[in-house]
C-alpha cells in the first residue's frame, strides 16, 4: 500500500510540472491568437469590428492575468484550476462573439472545436476534468446563442452545432483518458526500473564482496607463479629499460601459451569425460549483464559498441557458471575480434517455448556460406591464409559447441558475408521458486575479476583484438612512445610484423646502430616504404590484409622503392618457401627462430650494398639531367643560328628592294594625280591593281623590317594600356562587323614602353582573333574578350576568342618566323614572331593557350610604370 501511495505521489509531482509548462504555453497562445482574430472580424463583420475587438482584447487581457499567476508559487500550486479558468475565458469570449454576431448560425463556433481539440490532444489533465470542461463549454455556448432571437433557422443551426460539439467532447474526453493512462503507465515503468536498479546495485555490491573473498583464497598459488617474474623484473630495473622490455616479452608470450594450452586441455577433459559440470540455477538476464559489462572494455578499445538489449521473459537455466562464461565469452570475443572499428554488437535474450535463447549479432566481416558448416570444427580457421589478421588455434567455437551440448542445448549460426554474423545459443529452461532463490548467491560470470592470471590473459586478448599495446603499467616499445629518431647519418630500417612483441624485440636489438621505424601490417609497410624510403626492410610473411610476399613484390615493381633491400622473416624452413620468397623479389630470408648475431650481420652486409646502389643510381640521374640540359642548350643554339641567318638574309633583301619600292611608291602617287589617267576608266582600274600589289609588297617589307631590326623601345614613356587597346580596336574596326567584343580593363593600367609598338602587337592579336572567329560564325556567335589585370609589379593583357582554336601539334611553332597556317598570299607568318620580339624587348613574354575547336587565348605581360618613370618630361618622348 505504501509503495502504491509513493508511486501516486511521485506521479502527481511529475504531472504538476508538466501541467505548469503546458498551461503556460496554452496561455501564451490565447494571448496571441485572440487579438489576431480581429483581422477575421474586419473581413466578416466590419460593422461590428469595434465591439468584437473590445471583446477579444478583454479576453486576451484576462488570459494574460491567468498567465501571470503561473509564476506565483501560491497560485501555481493550483495549476489545474488556472488551466481550466484560462480555457473557460477563451470559451466565454468566443460565445459572446457568437451571441453578438449571428448566434447559432455564426461560423465562429468552429473556435470551440479548436479549443476542445487542444484539450483532448495537448492538455495534461485527468478525464473528469475534461468532462467538466466539456459540459461547461456546451452550457456557455447555449447561453451565448440565446442572445439572438429564437427562430426556426436558429433552432436548427443550434441543434446541428450541438450535435457536432457533443461528438467532439466525447472524442476529447476519450483522448484525455488514454493520454492520462499512457503517461501513468510510462511513469510507473520508469519508477519500477529505478527501484530495480537500486536493488541490482545492492546485489552487485554483495556479489563483488563475495568474489573478493574467493579471489583471496586463490592468491597464494598464483603468487608462487607470478612472484619470480616480478622479482626478476625488479632486479634488472637498474640495468636499463631493454632488459625490462625483454622480460615483458617473455611474460606476455608465456601467458599466451598458457591460454592456448588451457583451451586444449579443456577440450581433452570434455572428450574423456573427466570434466564435470557443477550446475546451479542461473538467471541468464543477470548473467548476461555481468558478462557484457566485463567485456565492454575490450570492445571500447577497438571502438565497437557492445549493447545488451532488455531481456524478455523468465530466463532461468541450470548451468555451470564457469562453462557458461566460456560459452558466452568466446562468442562475444569472436564478435569483437571480427568486427571492424565503429561496428556494433547486440546481445539479446528471450524465453522461447521451453528454451532460453541468447542471440549475439555483430556487424563484422561475416562468414562465407561454404565455410559455415565447418566453423565448429577443432583447429578450423575461417581465414587460414598468410594474410589473416587474428591469432588463435581455432578452438574457441569447438569448445563452445562441446560445452553447450553438455548442457542439453545447441548452437546455430547465420551470416551474411561482409555484413555480419548472428550466433544463437539455446539452453533448456527450468522453473524456479523466487523465494527459495532470493537468498541464494548467484554465481557471477566475473567472479574472478581480481584473478591475476585472468588479468594477464585478458591483456593478451585485448591486444589481439584491438591491436594495441598493453594497458598502463606495462612498458611499451620505445618506438611507439619516444620521439622520432633524429640521428643523422645512420641507415634507416623498417620492421614489419603484426606481432607487437616481435617488433619490440627487433627494435630493441637494432636501434643502437640504426634508425628504426615500424609497421604492423602490409598496407602500413607499403605507405612507410614509399614515404620514408628505408635502406632495408625486415618483412614478416604472415601479415594481415596484404601478405609479406605481396608487399615484397609490389615494392620491387615500383621504380622509387626497387633499390630497397628486403629480408623476409618466415617460420617455414622448406626449400619451396625459400624459392617463393626469392621469386617475389626478396633479397634474403631468415627462418624463425633466428640468431640476433646473424640478423645484425646480414643487415650490415645489405646496408653496404644498398648504399653503393643508391650512389650509383644518384649518379645515373645526375648524368641524365646533364644530358637533357645539353640537348636543350643545343636546340636553343640551333634556333638562334637559324633566326640570325634569316635576319641576315632579310636585311639584304630589304637593302635591294627598299629603293626601287620607294621609287615605285612615288611614281604611283604622281600617276594617281594625273587627270589623263583618272579620266580613262580602264587605266584607272589598272593603276588600282598596281597600287594593291605595291601595298602588299610594302606590308611584306614592313614585316621583314620589324623582324630584322626590332630594337628596344626608343624614348619609352608611361602610357595607359587602355589607350593602346582603343587604338588597336579603331585600326581593326573595319573587320569587326558582327563580332561581339567585350572589354574588362584594369583601372590601374599604366605601363612603361612604346605605345605604338604595343598597339602593333594588339592589332596583330585582334586581327588573328577576328580571322579565327569568322570561321565559326555560322555555328555560334563570334566573341572576342580583351582584359587586363595587375599582378604584382606587372600588367597582364589577354585577347581571347571563341574561334577554331590551335592544333596542339603546332602551338610550339606559331611564334617562329615565316610559320603560318593561312593560305598563300594572306601573310608571311611574321606577325606573331614580330609581336613576340616586341614584348620581349619590353621585358615581358607572349604566350598562347588553346582548346582546339573551342577557344584561343594570347596573353602578354608588361612592367607597370613607376613614379620615377611617370615624371619623364612628355616633350622628350614620342610614340
């Protein structure tokens, strides 16, 4: 009775807080929404807008007063009355509005539906309160409708509206009833869970005390085993860290062997019938809670979420606690072992028929379908290759099947390769008397939590599962905790082994004479070999993920790592293993167990050979670089000689052609003025043809003169690049018809040089761009974009078109003199060559980029004008 009263009082306290929060929200809604209705009044009842507005504001004000009372402790204690009063104020306000407008025919009665709906869905009240509120709402609505004179239409509308309001009231009260029951049931469940949690905490403390007493009785024989090792470690502590690390290796691997021997002996005893099971009633739910708790740290070390779901039903079984721990512990350990980081393991239990079922599902790598029938066979490994990641003899699942069979149960497994595995353990269910078992101390699966032997065993398991070094308190390999070895001049070695103790042993032995780095798998070995380029690699064949042989073959195939010497470590001493290692590129091999002197001697020999090969390779690279530079220099000299010869030839031609061409030009000017010639149409046409030929020869001579004697700009002066661009555009205006030319010119565009020669360059580039876009104007709108921008102390100018583009094969030749892609008679191919030299004489460079069939961009840079240059007197310079 007292428990029921306590539950009711706790529930009412929680309900009070919920009511207070939601009642405040309801009041705020009333304060906001009531005045907002004035907008609706203005549309529907504009003639009564003032009266309706007063009613709405008064109602909102009263609700605001109710809202203020929520913050006064004396009135907040009676929040249920505040809520009902606030709702009734809203109902009354709407009913008064209904009475003032059209009575029962008023559409405002829908507001009452909204209030009743909110009561049923949102208000945290009890059913009788909702019933009273609904009755009051109906009464107030009838009173509000009575203000309008009674008529047949009013009566019919009133009856119709009351019918739907009554239905809404029934629905609201029903909803309040079920919401109240739901809240009470949820609170009752939480209340019971909290009480059970307190009871379980007390039982857990009693259990821990019991296990501590049992562990105390086992301490003496285990001390006789562990004390000598501890004494040795204390005795050599003064000799240095190396001896302590070696003792750690001995201790760790001794317990690893002990764990494997115990598994084998356990199976032998079961097979011979010498292992007896001491069964007792065990609550599987209680057992699983302790088992998962004891293994959570193993999962956490690997970043896996180990989750225990809520047990279903009565889960009592008859089982031997030690055997049950091995069954469940082995399956969960396997799930942790084969689940990648950030994975999940779910443990669930249920009472199904006359069996208690435990399901352990993981999101790991899964098991191939063809291997599922064999996983419970002794010494069977799903991954028995040289690249398997996990240690063990394959006895864990065999032991699970043997033990669960002895309990009268069975085990089944299902798996989706690559997505996860689910183990189902089934034990016979037993009836139990809770009163008889209440005082019985239940055997805990972790009753040997303080067992030193088990602690060491779990450390080894944790390292195997999480690939991490021992927990704090144990020394870790110096290579993992010390800063990088900064010694220069010492050869660099890479030790690759998935066994931490083997890496520690090799590093300890070699780090005095060499710089040593480590890798624990094949992928890490490949990455470190590529980034660090060690002189020699000690490589184990049995590596997870990528085997040692594959690592060796890959390194020997890459030019940058081909010279690295590789010594393979293998436990196989047969001839075939040696041949396979040599065929995959190994330089040598060592058979486990090996002598430290032999390892150091072989490494020293290979280091000397590797150094000689590196020196030879470096010399070879230097010779290749020198040869390439000589070839480039030779090509440049040939090009200069060719250009010089062309310039000499062109200069001679100009000397011989210049004078006759000047005489011809003078004669043509005089002939053009002769009235006789002008009066004869045939003679005039002939003279025009002669003039056109003369102009063509004059252009050729002008281009040749610019090519043979392009000197540095005489009398340079500051000028805005925009002026040169304007001049070039005006000069080419007659060929720009139908072409969209856009400009993006930098504001700070004053350069230093000859404006006339830069304009000549721009004219050449624009003319070439016009010719390029003319060929595509039937396919797309021809466009030319001229832009300039400042970068550092230089101004860059770009002329880009959307024409035919330039073939990549000839892009390197377009600045050569006399190279042209135009038809015969349309140019000599000197325009770009002259432009290139003009820009070079100004201290810049002219370059080209193009996408064939899409666009071409010519770009050149010029030095910006400095303040000193800006002060040059303009009278002393010319364009």
